[in-house]
């Protein structure tokens, strides 16, 4: 019984700590290098991500979120259900078909994942990829991994 009460107190303390955590959102981060945009207005407007992360914390999980829309539609959004849970969320915008052809949107997704790995590696403990009716994750990993 004492062990159960201790566990319950520990879990409630963690929930309160996470609930009191402050978060920062940085919007419209370009995930390609500046020279990769080459005055391409479509790439410039679409190849961005928003990053939502807990401030003053290390070793949190990070979710890389790809919006749905089946490669032809959709827009990056920050899922409210994922906020205030103690982890970071990177929501990715990428170029869409028919404006570009495969594998361009897959390369965009891989570039976004590479940006997250490079820029959050000193803070995050784990990075999770999630795609909702969009880019097949195995293609991202194939393009991104050496």
C-alpha cells in the first residue's frame, strides 16, 4: 500500500511539473540552407517547419509531424493533443503534387528530418517521426540515412 501511494505521488508530481513547464514556438524555420532556395518562391514558402519545445529542459522526446493530405493537399498544423506533454513537436510543410513530382516531396521531408536531428540533438533524447496520410516514412529514412 505504501508503495502504491508513493508511486501515485510521484506520478502526480511529474504531471504537475509537466503542466507547469513553459514552451516556446518558433515559426517558419527554413530547413534547407539559404542557398538551396535559389529564388524559388514555391520552395521558399513551403519548405518550412514550426518548432514547439519545452524551455529549460533536456532529454525530451521530439515528434516530427507530417500533415495529411495525400501529397496533394494539407498544411502543417500543431496538434493540440500533443501539446503540453513534455516533448517537442516539429510540424513540417513540404512541396505538394502536382506542383512538384516525386521524389521532391520526399526529399523535402528528409531535409526537414535532417534539420531536426542537427538542431535539436543537444536537447532531445529521442526523435519520433509521424506521418498522417502523407509521406511514407521508409522513403524519408532511406533518403536521410547514410
